[in-house]
C-alpha cells in the first residue's frame, strides 16, 4: 500500500486530533488539537484548496487560541 505525502499528512493530522481528546488538562488538549487542526489546514491546501476542510479547521484553531488566551489571562 503506497501513501502519498498528502495522505500521510491527513492521517497524521487525524491521529493528533484524536490524541488531543485523550488529554485530561484542557490547555494541553487545546494546544495538541490546534497542532492537528493546522495540519488539517495544510492537508486541505494540498487537496487543491478543499475549503470545507480549511475553513472548519481555521475556525477551530481560532476558537482554541481564544480559549487558550482567556485561560492564560485568568492564570
């Protein structure tokens, strides 16, 4: 079974997002989830600009950053 570099990025992004949901601490979850979502944005771009993938994950990155900044402000 041969995988293209685009497929590898997609599978890796999926794995990282999945792993993020195993985190007990919400800050760590959001950081790892953000990394996975950024990889999904790259994946969407490599799929010749798959806008549903790109837009959804950009929105999730924005939400994660908002809550991480809010959490750091309260700490």
